[in-house]
C-alpha cells in the first residue's frame, strides 16, 4: 500500500472542563464532524504535513508548534517511517470543539495504518492516545486527555485522568445547539490562568473543583434518567462556576443569555473558554420526534440560530 486514511471526531465538553485537569470527572460527547487525514509513503525523511495552505516538516527543535507537534507524534516509540500527510479539519480551529485533538488522531490513524497495514487495527488504536497526547502537550502544556479520547472514540462518556473513559447511556437523545463567539480561545492560556489562581489560593480553586465534581455526578444521573430540565439547570450551574474561575467572557455570557431567552434548557461555554463556543440544550419539544408543536419549534429554533448568527459576525 502506498497510502492510507484516518478519521476522528470533534467533541463538545458537556460538563467539567478545567476541573478535569485537576483529577475531577468530566462528560464529553463526540460530534459527527471531525478531521480526516491521508498518509502517503516517502522514500526518505523528513516527514511532511499539509493542512490547508500550510505545509510543515517534522522538526523537534523548530519554533513552530505544528512542526514540533507533528515530530512528537511521529517519534513516540516505535517511531513511524517517513510520510507525507494531507489533513483537514471540518471544525473551527481554536473554538473548543477539539479540532487539534481530532487532527492528531486522524493523522496517527492514517500514518499507523500505512506503516502496519489494516490487519493490525487493535495495535494502531493502542498507540493513538499516546501519539495524540504527545501532539497535544505541544499546544496545551498539560492536557487531561479528554479531547483525544473523544476524538478517538466518539459517543458520550464520563472521563477522569485516572480512570479514562466510561460510556454513559443517555435515556434520550440530546439536541445541542453550538454557537461561536467568533473569538479564538487559547486552552493553554485559560488552563494557565487557573493554574496561577490555584498556586495563589488552592483552597478557593479547590472549592470550585468540588462544585464541578458534584455537578458532573448529578449530570450523569440526569442523563441516565432522561431528565433534560435538570440537565439544563446543571449546565447553567457549571457555567456559573466557570465564570467564577474567570474563564468566561462577556461574549460567552451574552450567547448563553440569548440561548436561554430563546428557549434553551441550559447553556454554558464548552472547552477552554476565554472565547470559542457555547453549547445550549435544545428542549425535547423542539426536537424532531414527530409529536411536537412544529410551528412553535420552527420559530424558537430559528430564533436561537438567528441570535447566534448575529453574534458570530462580531
Ligand atoms: O481543548 P478545549 O479547548 O476543548 O479544552 C479542553 C478541556 C480543558 O479541560 C479546558 C483542558 C483539558 O486538557 O482537559
């Protein structure tokens, strides 16, 4: 074989971002959009990566994060042979939807499949998280691994650093509306911001982490019971704690308020914050189950979308 492909999902964090870095549980859900990569064999190195208009070479001592991340991914033992990879993400970059992790998983799957052949799928998957972690450390500093896990497995799951992923079986489908502030969010910066607060006043930050732990515990129960009203309330509470940690912004708060005023059961930022995206829980009455009030649904859904379209142009 001279080329091979790999794909991966984007994700939203439903509950528990940031607290998860400190060992608390979080809940993530895979998206149906994600990243795609195609790897082609090279006779000799260095390996190259093209994403959109940008082509980089794998270089561990480069000042370019992408060059170092690509190098780090390829050199996790056993090192991968020289490849050229063409990759693309269908997710907004820096938006907290896991674009970077999805790219790392798609690139790893393509390059591993080329090196080892498809019959060794299990061996490939065993190294996906390790290679993705090496990539994510370049961009994030101290990634919890939840993004890479979501990119690799999809679905809805509870995650902790110590225990990894445990699937959750929600009683009902969830309909989420994702709204973007249009502002990039730097997870490295917001994770660093909370780390410096933690260094100054560990007791205060720990109180927020404990609050998130109990929100996540209740959210698992609400998902399993199909109690979407409780789930929405818990999203609002999680947002309050996140704004108390200073990772929300006035644009994120405005989008949450718009979504709630338009009928969302709850809304919060998702991912690193400081910009990026908001998720809102769309009430079951607005979802397509064939038994709803369609006129009301269409109107409310359109209002949510319009509000967000307005905010996106900012
Ligand atoms: O990559 P983002 O922006 O979706 O954020 C990931 C979630 C954090 O908890 C903020 C960081 C982490 O590594 O878990």
